[in-house]
C-alpha cells in the first residue's frame, strides 16, 4: 500500500522536526510493509520569501491531492511586520486549516513514565496523566470579521466570535466518540457566565450528550479549568473546548508532560487530515538541532492511526518513543541529571531504529 504525504516544514524548527517525523514514518513503512511518498510544499515565511505568498496555490493543491498532511510550524519575527493576509499564521496556517475543513483538533497530553520527573509540577500530580484536548479549530474568534478604525483619541477594534449550532455539534460529537473509546468522561470548557457563544456551546453539548449516555459529562468555566489543570490534572479525560480556549489550555497541558516539544496533534474533518506538533517555530532555538522532535514524531503516529487506520504501526512509533525515553535519551528541553543529552537528529534516529527493529 502506498500513501502520499504532503510535508510542509515551514519556519524555524519546523524543518528540523519534520525531517525526524518523516524519518520515523519511513522506518515504520519499512517495518510494516507500507510505502510512504513524501512530497514537500512551501508554507509560512519560507513560502513568502520564495514566492511572495505564505500559502502558494501549489501547496494547497498538493495538500488536497495527498492522503494526509504533515506540518512543522510557521512564523517568526522576520515576518511579523507583514500585512495580516501575508503573515505566516493568518495568511497560511489558518487558511490551510479552513481549506481542509479540519474542524476537530485532537491534542493528546500523555506523561511518558520516564518523564514524570521532567515536569515542573510534582511527579505525583502528573505521573500516569493521559488527557485529550479536543479543540474546535475552524471557528470562533480566529475566523470572525475583524476591523480597526480611527476614533477621536485613538482607535477602535472589533473582533467577532461566531459559532453555529452545527459547528459546535460536529466537534462535540467527535469528542464524545473519542471519550467513548477512553475513560468515558468529557469535560466541556466554556465561559458561559459571560459569553453568549459559550451559552450556545453548553446547550449544544448538553443536547449531544443525550446520544452518549455511557459518557459522563460535566461543564467547567475556562478560568477554573486553567487552575484545575495544574491543581489536579488527572481528574480530566477528554477536554472539549472552542478554538481560543483550546489553544491556551493545550500549551498548558503540554507543560504537564514535561515540554511543549512533546505534544502532537491531529486535525480532522471529513477529508484529508492535518498533523502538526502543537508548538511553534521556536525562533529562540531554531537552526541548532536542539529542538525536541517527539511532538512531530508523535504527530506522525497520529497520522498512521487516524488517516490510514494503521493502529499497529502507530502503536509501534509510540512504543519506540517510550523505549528511547526509558533508555535515558533526552533533548535539552526534557534533560534531567544522569540522562544522556542528544540532538534533534539523534533523537529521531534512535526512535526510527527502534521502530524498525522492534515494530
Ligand atoms: P513556540 O511554541 O514556538 O515556543 C515557545 C517556547 O517553547 C520557546 O521557548 C521554544 O524554544 C520552546 N519550544 C517550542 N517547541 C519546542 C521543541 N520542539 N523543543 C524544545 N523547545 C520547544 O511559541 P512562540 O515562541 O510563542 O512563537 C514563535 C512563533 O511560532 C510565532 O511566530 C508564532 O506565531 C508561531 N507559532 C506557530 C505555530 C504553528 O505553526 N502551529 C504554533 C505556535 C506558534
Ligand atoms: C497553534 C498555534 C496557532 C493557533 C497560531 C500560530 C495561529 O498557536 O497551532 O496552537 O493559535 O492555532
Ligand atoms: Mn498554540
């Protein structure tokens, strides 16, 4: 079987981490007898520099014609001055998510056994943690109309937060389906005490819950949720939330696992899936081969699972990550005394070798 994967390395550490993710996918292909063809496309600042636009038409058609998309990260200070439609984030990443209609963004935060001490939280708070943030990805404040106008004494900005019943329903149903295959607990996060959009969110989630009587549902206000995530994160199984809250809470959840460099994501709709680490282009460490490639590698595992249905291969990648961490190899972001520090490329090689050897 041959799978066509569009690879969009992007900016900063994006190319460094996607190189390791494709290396591990290729190793999984050799081990399990699948053939992956990787085709690179330009996105973000790299695409702007080469073509004058952060999301060239060629890239979009490559993604649409592929079986799945692997993305690194986009953005950086070099492109922050550009008009908004040419910026890597608003001009490329968000339009790509919208074009692929990947409305459900799965961000699993798991604490690997070897990393319980790597978190900034006490080991007993995070050991064994396994939560799944399901973030709505194609609506909300990110995509509403916005404008800025001059008024006497300054300016006035308007940002609009739009959700329809159907947009909430489809992501909620995904989250319920996923909760059903896990510990059957879903916490819907909102700000229903203030926002009308959150009141509709809560109503729709409550209505959907009727179809999933086996899943226990609770609703939590986002400010409390942020606090509960660091107080007692193991109370959560699936966290369902709108776009902006999910962005913020998932970075916070990532740190529970030891590093932002550990958290993968799968963005799913009804067609091609998009897979990317949740972190950004990390300009502060880019180009030095010190970034943690595990988030990107685990995003590859999610691609195997959700786009290709290759559960055995996906599990083999996750087991290889577990094994390499158990053996004491660490990139600097998760380094602890007595462990062996390795580069981005070495970490990728160790995981790829494991996948190919052990399957
Ligand atoms: P960031 O996620 O790039 O970095 C935050 C911190 O985490 C930095 O100190 C960085 O060094 C560290 N970090 C991130 N990934 C790491 C990894 N794999 N290994 C080790 N350390 C890692 O967030 P930022 O600094 O706020 O944003 C930088 C740029 O990235 C901005 O232009 C932003 O818009 C963009 N961004 C893009 C995406 C994306 O493409 N999906 C996501 C987030 C931010
Ligand atoms: C993420 C990023 C993006 C987001 C930015 C770069 C637009 O932070 O993927 O989490 O907010 O969705
Ligand atoms: Mn983010």
